[in-house]
């Protein structure tokens, strides 16, 4: 990872299908998510994995990446792939320092301006030039990230504040990028603007935690519900749901609710994990105390020796 090649980052072949890409992404995301992996490099590697998956899981972006390589975000939409390939071949065939190209068979980076100029009918510094992409970080609540929808954001830059109405996809997760086409830095000489990428960060929440697409919530349970079993309400980012507490449930048991985690566009949503916490009355009534005393007198259960 860290090579700059999205296929190498995910450890898949360039011919890999969408299922393989998704499967390998899940493995790596579980391994490197900062909530799970506390190594210093985990956050950066998780961002690399997320960026690679965002591109390779999107058919349009993957096609552009396969065609234009790492410059795919800088190349305007109307550039002809054949012309691009021809221009690259032309640059590679020109002698340079240290051999035919001087950079291991790839164009000298200092000549990229000529490459873009040739594509737009000019040479050197002439012709339209696309603006560079930009990145900014935004913070969303877990509920807003879960539901998605339109959100107004304001970004402050050197040219003053800029306001946007952003269509946030339902189920965005930590580190995911949202693309605003044409909202990056302006182009030169009439060239198109670059894109603006919003890097999502999930705000800490008192009720929910999110690991990947798994939502984790604490489930308070009364002692008799834990002993006898019960169907109780559990809070989710989209409202209450029902969950069955099996008889004999102890604190710390995880009850899994399939598909109630973070949504995934065009794919299987994550799960919700309800972690049981047995709660006793802070002030028992006289009758409750009598019942607990009766239970204490008749029960042989010893939690310190139970296996």
C-alpha cells in the first residue's frame, strides 16, 4: 500500500470484478480502521484503502482511472482517450536525460504542461488548462451520515466563504470522499475547474459508535428481562427497532441485527450490534426489595463461580 496504484493498494488484479474489489476492501478496512488498529500508520493506510475503493467501485471513475492513470482527475471529461494515448506515446519517444524518456519510460513530469497543451490544440503553455483538484474535511453526525440527503455547508478560503448544497449519499463512513465536480480550483486560459473532494469525518456520538459499516449501540436490559428473555426496543440511527433478548443473557452479550448498520449504495448494508447492559433500579420499591430478598434466599446461583 502507499504505491499510488489503486489496484495494488487493494491487492487485486486490474481485471478484478466488483465483488472481488468489495471483498478485499472489507478485509483491509477491518484490519486498518483506526478504531481497531492503533498503529501510527493505520489512519493513513485506511484513507488510502478508502480512496482506492471509492474509485474502483465506481464504474465511471474506474474507467477513467484505467484510461488516464493517476492523472484521471485532472483530465477534462471531453478529452479523447485515443488522443491522450497518442500524446503520451509522443512524449515517451522524445529523448530525455538518462535515456529515451529519462523517467523509466514515462514522461518527464516537467513536460506535462506540453502534454495538456497538445491535447487542447496548442503547445507549451498555450491552450486551456484544467484547474487542480482540492480537498477539504467536513464533519457529519452519525445520524446524518446514515440517512444522507441534502446538507448545506460553508467553506472558507482565500477568496472568502463558499456555500454549497451537498447531496450526501446515505451511509457515508469515516474517510469517505464526496466529489463535487467542477468546484475545485479554476482552470487557466478557459480550461475547466478541477473537482472538490469532501473528506468525511464522523462526529463522536453519545449513543452510537461506528466501525466500518457496523453501528454499535448499548442496550439497557432489566434483570428479569435478561433472565426470562424479552423483546425490547433498541435505538438505531433511523429510529427504534425490536430485538429479542434470549433467556439467560448476561451483560456484554452482543445481539446482531442484520442490515441495520450503515447503508451502502448498491450493496449490502452493515449490521447493528446491540451490546447488552443489565441495569438495576437505582431506588427499589419496598415490594421490589421483598422480591429480590426472596430470590436471594431461594437461589443457588453464584455469579463469581458460574462458568
